[in-house]
């Protein structure tokens, strides 16, 4: 199964955000290259909110290009077999934490479509949640200015609405 096919299966099985989910499916149907950064009409991305082992804090990255505190995530790559693996790869690369485990049996937590600068128009982000193993240490990647653990009640002070909604959905799923 291709990554494109996996995305269709994952989205068809996602039981929330029905209008947005359908917009993602329509986009995949209209754009065979919708999984890749080169798709100028917009492309799917995969991200994961990393939760600490005690389930009291989240790890956010200060994104180098955007200057915003965000969850780990990014573009799918040809080596990614599934959206879930893409999210896990991105979270591992950007956090430096080995042994992350996706929550909800690897099912998405939510969807978030947001505009991005040209030449592309949209990121259609499929958002997951991942649990860090006990004793894990973080390592700042080239894509980040900083990494920091935030208590759940601190996230609204540093992050945008998308991250706040992802945290709310993740907490409800724990």
C-alpha cells in the first residue's frame, strides 16, 4: 500500500471533524501528489504532540522558521510507509527521544488545515499523540531553536490555538 493509500484509509476511519476530513479526502482524490511537499495546491503533513511519561506535560519545539512553539511534525518522506510512521519519525527526529509510542493505537487525534507561504498554499496536518518513555532525554534538532516541557495549563500561554486544541483532544483521549 502506498503512503497516499494509507492516508485515504486512515482518514476514512477517522470518526471526527467530518467536513474537514472530507476536504482532506477530496484533496487526496484530486491530487495524486498530495503527500509531497511539491504539491503546490497543498499537501498532507504528519505531526505528534509528545506527552511525558507521567502524562502531566507536553514537549513543544520552538520552530526555527516560524518562531512559534509547536508540536513536532513535518513533511512526509518517500521512506514513510504510513502517516503514523511519518508522525513518529518527525517526533523522534525533532525531539531526540528514542522509543516514543503513538497513543490511541496509532490513530489520529485531530486534523488541522492551515495556510502556509508560497509556493504551496496549505498544510493539511494529520495530528497524532505520542508518549515519551521514562527517563527520556531531549535533543534539539536543526529545525528547532529550543525544546521545552510545558505543564498542560502552561500551553495556552505560549502556543497558538491549533496546539491548544490538539492538547485538549489528546487529554480527552488519555
